[in-house]
C-alpha cells in the first residue's frame, strides 16, 4: 500500500520570526490522520520568552501579552513537540511539514537553546525521518508551474481546503492533505517507499538551492548563498538565549 494511504502526521509551527535559528516557537500542532480522517491532534501555545514582533502577531494572531499570560514555558513545549515527533518516527510514521527545513531547523535550535536532547538523540542517534515536505516535492514534480508556492497557493492548486491560514492546526492538516493530493496526482511519488521519498527530497532540495543560488548570482547578488540542507540544519553553535 502506498505511503499516502497509511497513517500520517502533519506538523506546523507558528513563530516569532522568519530566521529559523533565531526565531522562537509561539504555537505548534501535530495532527494524526488515517486516510481522510483526523484521529488525533496536539496543540501548544508557548511563552517564547521574548517579545513577539507586531509583524508576526499580525500573521498568526498571538500577541506577546497572550503568550506570556497563557503560554507554557518554551522549554517544556519544545521538549514535548520533539518527543511526540520522535515517537511517530520510531513507529515509522511519516511526518509531513510544509517547508520542513524551516520548522525542523527552528525546533532543533529551540532544543539546543534550552539544552534539551536533540531529535537525533531521541532516536538513539539515528537520522530523523521519514519527512514528507509538500513544498519540496511540488517544486520538483511541477517545476515550471507559474505562481506562488505558499501553502495557500499550493492548497488551491491541489483542491485542498485551508480552513484558517497560519493557525498551526489548520496548516498542519492542510500540509498533510496536500501531500496526499500530490501523491494522487503524481504516481511516481506515490510509488516511493517513505525512506526513498525522504532521500529523494534531500536531493531535490539541494538541486533547487543550487539553481536558485545561481539565479541570484546571475541577477547581481554575487555573494548569494542558499543552504541546500534538508530537512534539518543543525545549529553550528549553541543558540543565543
């Protein structure tokens, strides 16, 4: 049976910013699916320990005041998210995250920041995965399609309803359903075993990064560097507190 017909998990973070090694978790969700049915969901609201910029609050709707009053300590939230994801991976369940390199890198930085075990540590030193990233897959299998590749745009392309953009639970569910829709449209994706699909995405992301870097340099940004590491860029040094 194809991976997209097996149990899946959708994962999403809403955060304080767009730089994954510096931003902090504000909200998070992990949604469990069997077929089209949601069979479980966990959600978190964190106190990130820093002010949430107005631009970020405007996106996800969480103010600094609400996060401080209602959010749980960031270390507890990061630890629980990581433990939950690791549990699914130990059972062989693919974790679906739209633009996984952002969410997983940010989570890794939070774990390092709070001196918590890494994702790999929780898997007894094994590499994380399988990860399914609809952003990376769609960009490879439909490379020349015009238009944006935001979650909202890709949901529209694949006929997936996104109930409330930038709500972590809604985004996690939509990402999972987009992954299923991509597999249904592209049999060559559906045929891959999860581990093989994970490995293909490592290559696809690296190829995209190299092409985009070359494009930027040709356009005049001669020092442009696009990191082609997927699905996780480990912090090179302890993250700043």
